[in-house]
């Protein structure tokens, strides 16, 4: 059961708590961008680029800086460049 908490974080070279912090950071960014999009829908002159800026920043953090690691336990965790 404990492996369910550690396998995925280990596959991206993080501890459980490092992974939790990274995931919470991504979630907070997505939440802020989402709220800005809702406000923009009501008031079109506000948050003109916040949603797209958030998506670009998250893409940069998650995909552009992804380190491809060998698969563990017969499961593929690596992602080909350009995905």
C-alpha cells in the first residue's frame, strides 16, 4: 500500500513531500488562472491575458523542463520530446 504513495514521485525523482509541494503549486496556479478566467468572462476588461499566461507558465514548468527518465517496474514513465 505504501508504494502507491511513493512510486510515482520516485519516477519523477521526488520524495512524496516534494511531489506534494509541486502538485499543490501547480494546483494553486491553475486555480488562480481559472478564477481570473471566470472574472474575465464577467468583466472582459480585467485579466486580459492571465489565463493564457498561466497555461504558458505551467507548460514551461511541466513540459519544457521535463527530464526523461528510464521506465521503472516495466511501466513507461518517460515522455517523448514534443509530446
